[in-house]
């Protein structure tokens, strides 16, 4: 009898010398999805304005964007341990300094935010590149990337709730410091775990010294372009959903409607994910992006908050599957000596696309309304699907370097 996905997740995540890095990476990633919000709350708690809070949070994001590719490149060249140890110590130290040694208006506050962003431990990229290097069967690797996609959905919803829980018993500053310390401990734990035999701890071949790194691969560039385009609708809908809820009832329902989006993605992965490994990733990916585009159009049919919630829950079913396929493709089209950096650039492509979508959505809400923004989101998603089909052959080309290298 074929095991269900929950059992297959459990089998993988409890395996000897796989469980350690997998679960430590979860701990290390807890700050990723709440730190910008936490910084805004801290600066406001210290008496700063929203403008000051936004500036500090923005510099934190700039630090991540500038620093993460350089940190990831260091991992590929020197191995995960020294980089995770350094970032696991510097990151919480910089955030603690921001909370307890600076105040709004000080030059030191934005500087520490920039340093903290640049020193964010690369747990996401490390773990995703590690899944590509672990001695797993191909179907097990597919399950691993599906787990990564589901974990993202869980952390996006759950991490802010954890922050809210911490703030019930203390200040925003204590909550931020606690979360940063937990993330740093997770990075140190990930650095210290032993890996299964057959997973190289040092590179058999030196990492290429090309300035472009994984960006020198046409297939990688094509995949990043598709990921960026597909992230734009997410940003557009991030603005359109609260605007729709505001126009059709109470703003207090926005969180519930958003939750339908995340829950639908998770349920879709569990329901549809079991058959994904039967189709080659480069052939599966365009179909999933097309399904995502169709799902993105469903909110156009919404006439009330409940119907929007249903549309988002049904339409989001392919999202986690798209994300898992993207990770699988990164692991196959990128030079395996550059996997950590490749996964970092892939994440940045998604962040950039999401940010562009939010900016455009903010500009369009007033003139065209929520349904107009939903229409634009569906159109962009269809463009992403078309690009994925056009690039299907390119994405089917595997990088030719063996996978035993620095992790």
C-alpha cells in the first residue's frame, strides 16, 4: 500500500542524520518571516515614527538583498559550518544592539539593521542545497522540496503568531531579541549537525570563481525570470485582498481571508503532491504555473468575503507545488558547486517580483479597484505560464557537475 504524504514526510524528517539538519533549519528560519514586522513594532515602541520604523525595516531588507548572495557564495566556497557559526553569532548580536543600544533617530539604528540583514544566517539556501546533496532517491528528494514549500506556508502564517504570543508576556523589544536568539541558535545547531555518509563536507572540485556565479547559466536565468514574473501576482493580490475585504465588510476579517489563501496552498500540496514525481520536473513546472494562473483568476468571480475566501482557497492549491518544482529545477539546472548561491538568487527573484507586485498594486487600487488588480494579477500569471512553456526545453537541461561538494 502506498504511504500518504504525511507518513512520507515523517519518514524523511525522522531519518538518522537527516532529522538533525532538517529540524535545526526550521528553528534557524523562524525570524525570516517576522523580523521586518518586529522591527516596526520595536521602533514604534521606542517612540519613533512610522517613517523611521519603515526606514529601519527597509534597510534590514536591503542588507538581506545585498548580503545574502555574498554569504551564500562563501558557503559554496568554504562550507556551511564557518559561515553558519559567524552569522549565527553576528545576527542576534546586531539585533540585540538595535533593540537595547540604539534609539529612533540615532545613526546607529539603521546601521545595525543593515548589518543584521546582511548577516541573516543562510539556513534556507543551505537546507535546500543540502537536500540536493543528500543520498536520497529521486522521489524522496521531491518529497523534501514539497516539505520545504509547505514549511514556507506554515512559517508565513505561524511566525507572526509566535511574535504576537511573545509580546503578550513582554515588550516588542524582548520578543524581537528572543526570536533573534532562537534563530541564531538554530544556525549554530545546523552548523554542528553531522550529515549522512556520501554527502561531501568539502568540495571535490573548487567552486568556480566566475563573478556571475550561477547567473552565468541561461537555464538558471530563465528560471529566475519565470519565478519573478510568477511572484508579481502574489504581490498584487496582497494589496487587492484587503482592499476587497474593506469594500465588502469589516477590515477585521482580512486575516481570516488571508488564512484561506495559505491553507488552500497547503491542502493542495498534500492532496495533489503525491503524484508529482511521475512527471519530469521541466514538463510538470509549466503545467503547474498554468494551473496557478487559472487559480489566480478565480477571485474575479468573488462577490463577497466568503466567496473570496473560497476562491483563494481553491485557487491557491497549486502554489506550494509550483514552489516545490522551482526548487527541484534549481537543483538540476544550476552548477552543483554553486547550489547555495543559486537557491539564494532564486529566493531573491521571488522577493523582487513580490515587491514589484505590491508597488504596482498600491498604484492601481484606487483607479481600477480590487477586481481590476485581480485581473492584472491573472494576466501576469498567464504571462509567467507562457514563459514557462517557452523555456521548457532549456529547463530540461541538467548541469553536468557531480553533486559531492561543499555543504
